[in-house]
C-alpha cells in the first residue's frame, strides 16, 4: 500500500473509530430509507450480497431478509471499532478489509450494497473496478446515502459540485469506465440511490 493510500485509510479509521459506539443512535431515523433502498435492489433469494463499508451493519439484517435463508450477506469495513459494534448487535459475518483490495474471489457476488462509501474514498475509480472484479455479470451495485446530495452539502456548509463523485454525469462516467452501467439514480432531499448493473 502506498503512503498516500495508507494515510487516507488511517484518517478514515480514526474518523469512524471515535463515532462507532453511538453511530446508530445518532442516525436512528435513517432505517426506513435503508429498507426502501434494499427493496429497490430486488435481490433474488439465495444471493450472495457484499455490504461494503458496512459500518455497524445496519443494512445487514434487511439484506439478509431479502435474500432469505439460502442467501448470504457479508459485511466489510476498514474500521475494527465499527465491526465490533456490528458483532455486538449480532450482525455477522463481518470482515475487516479495504475496498481497494477486497478479500473475495472474482465473480462471486450477486449484489453489492455500499452506503455512504464512495465520497470517503480518494480512489473511487479503483474501488469501483475492484467491486466489478468480485461481481458476477448482471450483478447489482447499490450506492446509497440516507439523505440526498443537496441536503448533505447544506449540512456541511458547502455548495454542490459537478466534480462530486456522486454527481450524475461523473458517476455515470466512472461506472462506465469500470464495467458498470448506471440504470437508475434518485437524488432526492431524503435519500440518494444509484443502481448499476455489472456488464459482461
């Protein structure tokens, strides 16, 4: 791992480690938006789903219910404190790992769920390419945030930018360059959801 990537990963880990214990209590009202996003993925029973950047694993029970007892949901996060909280809440299996070097086989996943992940990455195109590597042709990628871009920007006191990784034109370009096709995007005040399909 190069020095810049290592420094970025350590900053992310430090940010989330200090927030892990009360993360879900701070955002307790988000659950309905998570549930809606999972429904819209239309996951097949028996699917293998990777929840990347899973944090405390909030989406894991919803994803598991969608794929049924024959399916499997694996959570992955770079912050051990978040995964300890996930485990404490009975959400497993979870794996400590880096989305730029996923510990999964080629073409193993039927779907990927990534909530609030891409904006935290300094190398989003590398992450999307790695997600494509582990996904089967036709797999679904859901990029989700429980509030929309404009709402989030206002919360942080900044203006929207077309250079934002989740801006429609830039996201479609990044997805297209990494083997994905963006087929749905909803950037409303109350949520952000982009759905893409892995191309053959």
